[in-house]
C-alpha cells in the first residue's frame, strides 16, 4: 500500500513538473513564466519528495528538510528574478512601453 501511495504521489508530482514546463513555453512574458514555473515546480518537488519518503521511510527527515528548503528558496528566487526583470525594464505582455519603477528613478538631494 505504501508503494502505491508513493507511486501516485510521484506521478502527480511529475504532472506538476510537466505543467510547469508547459507554462514556461506557453506564457507570454517573463513575469508569468516565472510564476508558472515557480508555483508548479515547488508543488511538484514537494509531491515527488513525499512519494520518495513512502518508498524509503528512513530518509523521511532528510526529505522533509529538502521540502522546507524548496519551499523557502523557490519563491524567494522567483521574487528576486521578477524584481530584477522589472528594474531593467522588461515589458509585461500587453503593455507597449515599460513603466519606470520608482526605485529606478534617481533621487536628487535638495531639489
């Protein structure tokens, strides 16, 4: 029964990884590609690692630490990439010219 549960979780995780790859190909701009890739791959990684924990119960603590690491690093790295893309002016889909973010405008002292 544990092997069946593990196999199902790994299969569902592989489906989420496939949908992340498909989202990376189909989305129109860099920001939505990052969102599709990050959310689906985070959940896919977690499900695959939980499925592996069913196959190898002795590895459970190590796999839980890996899941925690994935949950902490994937969204943070995606956020950093999105901020960098916005700062250098990569346009969003449907916008004709990129907006100048407030952080990128120079501030003059005494003006």
